[in-house]
């Protein structure tokens, strides 16, 4: 319970710092220099500054591993400064990754500090408890993290005897966010796709179109993985060149989308959860197609170019974008249902965790109602099947977590 509480408090502190720094860079500073809106060159400059900061932070020592290799629960106190510095530079300056991986680091570091001097087995369990409690603060519902842990255990990556203590840590951590009795909670990030309309009933056509959306979303995410693996080979030999080059690529893609389609600056950079509102109101299929391709490429170079963060939220954004694209072409199917299918497929293709992907899509797409649950299941099955076929064809058998 103590680890759950401390992990959640640490995660909330990290998210607060990240939010404050992001506001400074992208709102306060532009206003101070007289800019009414963030121009394209500010995006490119911000990404380059982030890349330089990452290069500097890497000199502090080894941090967390690549997001292509899954979640990492092995980052102890000695690697905390390097890992969290790189993650903050990534998240604040526009790398296309999410905050879930550094939150795990916050939790594992707390677990490692509290059990310093104990046996390796005790330390490993404490780090897992703290890391899971921390990531539970960002997923919107502790049962999503619980499902993730169950899938880890089913794959042999998490010992079964750790499941009950982890469940307790998730519950106690969630109380930190919601509060209890006279104690006010710290509050959490409200994850939801805005503007979804509730679906009354699905049709056979809806299921078929949802299947198509899942294939498109899964293919886009697997494209990101392939780009990431290609760039990762360069990053291992010349890390500074890879990080600077990826910053230029993301900046160029963002500039193209901003100028060619009059889109906001945060459509291509960043993890994407805050940009979903503008995406689902887009009426141009050509613009959405360009966004899907640009986001997938930017996601890919972030995965393999030395940026550090979590892989979940860009995958959900790509899933939403794929659904909006198909929904604009095939207008008979409710967009809300397609969005749930797309999110599930994108996350399953990235994480290879279909149950977690389906539940996450239902929770984030709660506005569509529970009727669309079969769409989430279809999306998750298609996404994980495509990922398994991709791994077999390429030999990239990435694991979902590093204990």
C-alpha cells in the first residue's frame, strides 16, 4: 500500500512538472515574444532544442531502454536522473511518445529507494509495485493497468505471486488521485476522446467497416515500428546524428501539415491525446490521410531515434485518425464506433496486449457507450494478429515488458 501511495504521488508530481514546462515552452514563451500562435519554425526550433537536451542528458549515464523493447521496470535510483531528464526533454519539446514510461521510472525509482540494501528479489518486486502504481495514474482507470499486469503474467513476464500486491498498490494509488474522506485527491488526467456520440446499435456493416479501420490502424502503427527499427540501427552507432535527424524529420512533417492543411502545431508532435478534439472535427479526408502518414512516420523516428517515453498514446491517436479517415469516406457507419475499433487496433499492434488494448479503447471512448465493445474486441484481435504476423516476418519479437 505504501508503494502504491508513493508511486502515485511521484507520478502526479512528474505530470505536474511536465505540464508546467510544456505550458512555458509552447504558451508562455511565444506570448512573451509577441506571437499570437505557435508558428512552424517554433516547432522545428523546439524539437531541435529537445534533441540537444537529450544529447546532454545522455552523458549523465544510461537511462531507460527503447520504447520498441516494451515497458521497463528495471530502472533504479542510479539511472533516475538520466532517464527522467531524457523523458522530460522528449515530452516537453515534441517527441512523439507518451508519459507512461517515465511514470513507470518514477515508481521503480521509489521502490528501489525504499528497499535499498534488501535482496534483489525484494527490490525487483518493490520496483514493479511502484512502477505499476505510477502508470495506473495515467491510464484513467486502475483496471486497465491491472489487465496489463495480468497479460504480463500470462506471457511469463510477471510472477503470479506479485499480482495481489500489485492490485493493492493500484487501488491505494488510485485513492491518492480521487481522495478519501476529508482528504482531497490530487486528481488525474481525464482520458477521453471528446465529442463522441453514443451508439444505439451496431449493424453487420458497422462490424465490417470496423474491421477495415482496424487493418488501417494496425498497418500504420506497424509502419511506425518498422521505421523505428530502421533508425534504431543508426542510433546505436551514431546517437547524436539520429536524435538530431529525427528532430528535423518530425519538424518537417509538422511544418508540412501545418502549412498545407492549416492544422494546429500539436497534430504531428507530442503524444496526441490533447489533439484528438481537432482531429475528429476534420472534414477533409485528404488532410486526415496526410495526418495519419505524418504521425506514423514521426512516431517511428521517435521510437527509434533516441527519444524516450511511452508507446501507448501515439498509437491511440493513430487509431483515431485512421477511424476518422475511413469514417469520412464511408459515412454510413457511426464515427464513434470506428474510433473505438481504431484505438484498440493501434494499441494492440504496438503492445501485443489485446485485452489491455480493448479495455483502454472502451474507457477512452466511453462517450460511444458500451454497445461498441465488440468493435474494441475486433480491433484488438486484428491489431495483435497483425503484430504477430509482423514479428514472424521480420524477426522483431519484441516483448511487452522488461522485468
